[in-house]
C-alpha cells in the first residue's frame, strides 16, 4: 500500500459514502431562525457587527471609530502597539534594518528598547536562529505538504520533542520558548518552501544558514534567493511588511485562538500550532492569495488597464456573482473594524508604489489603485451600505510579495512569520494574568429522545 492508497476510501462504495454525507448534513443542519430567537452572537459579533467583549489586553489597540455624543463615527484607522502608533514606529524609527525586531521587543516587553537593549535583543535572536541538520532532514524534508502552513504546524509541533521542558508553562520558560520560536520561524518558513520546491516542483534544493548580522527581513530574502542578493529597498519593504503583520489586537481569529488554547494550560508548541491552523484559513491569513487570484482574473478580462469604465463594469460583474469565483466579493476590500482606512494598507501602499518603480511595475500598481478607488463606492451602492468600505492590508500585501519575488506558497507563512511575535506576546499576557479557561456557551436546540435497541430502529 502506498501513501495515496493509505488515505483513500478504496474499500467504501461510493453510494455508501454518499449516504453517510446525506446523514451528517441532515444531522448538522440547524434552523437559522433559532440564532435570532436565542440572540446568538454568531462569529462573536453583535447585530451591528461589533465584536463581543471577551477579554482585556494592553498589547495592541485597533481603532476605526470615534464615539461622539454616544454615536460611533467612522474615522481614519489607527493601530497601536503597547500604546505607540504603528505609523510613528515606522516613520520615526532610526533602525531602518531592524524595525521588526524593535516591534517584537515592544510587543513582548511593553516598552521601546534603548539602543543597547535592542542590540542585546538582536544578538539573542541571532544566536537562536539555528536548526540542527537532523531536524531539517527528519522533519522539514520528510512528508512535504502542498500547503506550507501545514508544514509549519508539523515543524512547530515537532520542536516539542526537542525541548527538555516542553510542558513547563511558567512565564520564564514560555518566554524562552517564545524567543526560540520567533527566531526560528523564518528558517522554518523558507526551508519548508525549499523542500516543497525540490520535492513537489522538482526544483533545486538549496538550504542556507542565516547570515549573522542580517535582520529578519534580510535573512528571509538571503535564504530564499539562489544568489542571496537583494536591494536595500527590498529589505526595507519586507521589514515593514513584517511590522504591519506582527500584531492586530486580541480579537482577530488566530490571536483569539492563542488565548483560548493557552487558557487550557497546554504547551507553547500546541498553542502556536493552533494559531497557525487558524491563520491558514482563507477568511483570515489566506486572504491576500484571493486578492492575487482576483487581480489575475481582472487582468485577463480587462485588456485596457487604464480604462476605468471597463474596470468598473467588470467589478460589478464580480459583485453580481457573474465573474471570477462567483462569490460576489471584491477581495481586499472591507474590514471588521476599520471603515475610512486601514492604517496598515495606507503605509504598505506607499512602499508598494516605491517598489513598483524599482521593479518596472508601475502600470500594475496603477491598476490596483484604480480598483481600490472604485471598489469601495461600488460595494456601498450594490450592498446599500451607509458606512465607507476601505481597502485592507491584504489588498497590497500580495502585490508587494510578488514584486519581492516571494512565491505565492509563502504568502500566508510570511504572515505567520510576522504574527508569531504577537501570538507569543498574547500567550504570555494570558499566562501572566492567570485567567480561567475560556469557555463560551452553546445553546442546545435538539430534542431529547429515548434510546431504542438496534432491532427496534
């Protein structure tokens, strides 16, 4: 028996399996009116789409509205890490090469590092950027996956077996594990792709050790590229991408997963693997891939990228479920919190524009700008919405990664490589505050039935 046969339903008749599908579908179907009757906060959101308050955090703040005379008024979005505006962190930082490391320090320890503290932190992270040859061979190179997020989960869970104190959830030990994971994540991501490229795409296998003195962003580009070369702008833009994706409040799906799983008392590796599993979903971390797919479709069907009317016409077809994936969505538009603007998108867009000039892709960038400009009003008119619809960070991140030569298979793993800083900060916050196990309620709406013996059914 080979690997494919092991996972196939070769001994099950198709008609038998279809019958089981019908049974499980019928069993799992709940009357949708009951959600309204019992006022269920589906998706942990109230009737206005606002998140239900489930916890407290000091790590980051996500602002999209301002309360004036008791009314919520949409404002330009703002994102704060430990009380500092992320825009200020990026614009005012003198550490052009180590913004992500500075942001990670801030998220973990609650304050901006001094020059000496940052140097020490970078040195610690550099020292921890190691994976043994045995681990690379036995874990990363074995049983590669088409989706690299699964490869990351496998690697993270396997690190449990290499840790002498994996189940110790004291703060000092979890901080040690967090520093290890943050430092090793870029290696796990790039090596997972290199293994995928070799075993799945029949490409050259190239495993490089990270270079001492390089920032996280520089090392990603160095380890990923065959020649190891990159421009100063490329490294700077990737560094900023990592900062913008590092953290986004406690309520996003993967970070909430971190809190939920941590509250059970489980180990660090299981908690982070669960967060990666959450981020893998196309409704969360996989969104920028859908944006890229959508733009490839637009470029195929709109020959003149400067013809705004043709672009609007095709966007309306997408909204009417007549084009692209027929889901009726313009991907990269809209956000649960931000209304007027997503600050991450605003920052990333400015650097995407700079990078497009260096890469000779200004026409492609202009197409993105046109879609962004027109899509918001089209969505509002089509959906009869009264609040603005802005582009989110996923709108330009895929384009930036493409211009950087980062393959699509790495898009979501790159998100995880950045967000692990935020996950680890939230895990530590949950442990420091020793909260109860997180256990929301579900209302039972089935019917109690008497047991019948098998010959009576």
